[in-house]
């Protein structure tokens, strides 16, 4: 009921109502988050259920828009792992591209949602930094909005090394992650609210907050900079083939806001050395 109210309110064109709506939304989020740690909120069953209702749409669509192009250009073979598949949105996207996909995630809550929506696909649970697959076995590993949830450089390193281990020689790893602008308090994204006090002047590794407006899901992400990512990939077995910052264009069917001037995302196309 509360969400229905805030959503309809935020869709108004009246600037005053928009401002009140934003304050109202932030207040609700603050009140509902009291007593929970940030990780408990990101990984809670409630958040997983909300996230499962968010498709590849709005600002998020932009992050996936050019992936078919990169898959066609670089991926040889179909055997694919969706690392951090969450509620299976990215897994279903990859399956629709004709790939032979399995999904893996560290969260039972998210996996439950994935299996419920798509019982035919094989999803499995993993430990942080461990993928239960044999080495040199995948043509392609895909990972969307996962590295951004990893809190330490050590865990990032373990995860990337593990991807390298399970990929075949010259296998491809495509990563979608947040750009340095994604959580900026000054940006107005179509689908995300990022004007939270914790997002002011972030440094590398700081924890940042984002809320998906349509479903009210909240994530506490980590502020890894492009320099952090480049070092992470090149020091742990990968060559960077492409980096891409997708921008919104006119006539895409979305009323882009900051997305036209600044990309909330960075896409890395990596090859196992
Ligand atoms: C924001 S969701 C993205 C899900 C999906 N890739 C998508 O685009 O919809 C991030 C997911 O990454 C998972 N995750 C976080 N750290 C992980 C890790 N070290 N290994 C595997 N999955 C991880 C979380 O449990 C969560 O389900």
C-alpha cells in the first residue's frame, strides 16, 4: 500500500510533488531499515522477492542492451555460467541468446526465486569465491551486478581467479558492474534512487546504497573504481578486450534522465590469457 502510494506519487510531473515524494520514499526506506545490517537487507528474503519482480527494464535494460553484440563478437561455444545469477533474470537473458546456461549464486533466498520462475534451468549454490565446477570447462562466464556486491579486494581476487580456473583457454568473461557515477547523489536515473547520505564523496571500497524504484529493493554495493577493476582483472589471468559505458539514446522507448549524458554502468569484456 505504502509502495503503491509512493510510486504513483513519484510519477507526477509536478516538481514540488516529486520532491515530497522523494523525501517520503527515503523516510520509508530509513524506517524499514532500522535494526537490520546492510548485508541482511541486501540478502533478505524480502529483498530477493522484490528483486525477482524486476526484469531487464528501465535503466537496467541499458546495461544488457549491448551484450548480444559482444556475445556474438567474442564468445565461441555455448557452455555458459551465470555467476551471481540472483533471481535468474540474467540467466534467462543468456538462455534467450541460445546459450547453454547454468546459474550459480551464494544466496539461497535468491536461488529459490530463480528456480520458482524457471524450474527447467539448473541453478546451484556456491560458497563465496568458490565455483563447484571443474577447471577449463566453460566457454563463457557472465556476471551482472555481482562484483559490485563483493566487499573486499581479497574476495574479489578469489572470485576472479575462480572464474579464470573454470574457463577454457581464451574463454570469455563479461562483467556488468556499476560505473563510478552509478551511486552519485547528483544523478537522476530512471529506475534507481541514489540520493542517500552514505553516497556522498565515496572512496574506493566504501559502501553505497541504491534502491530500485519500481520494486523497492535495496542494495548496499561497494564502490570499486575503474582502476580497481582493471588491476583486478589484469592481475588475475585476464586480458581486457573492451570496456563500454552504455548511454541512453533517443527513441529507445524510455524517458532517460541522466542516462543520456552519463553511464551508470561499465561493461568489461575479458579474455582468459
Ligand atoms: C544484484 S544481484 C544480480 C543478479 C543477476 N545477475 C541479475 O543481473 O539480475 C547480485 C547477486 O550476486 C550474488 N553474489 C554476491 N556475491 C557473490 C559471490 N561472491 N559469488 C556468487 N554470487 C554472489 C548475490 O547473492 C545476488 O544474488
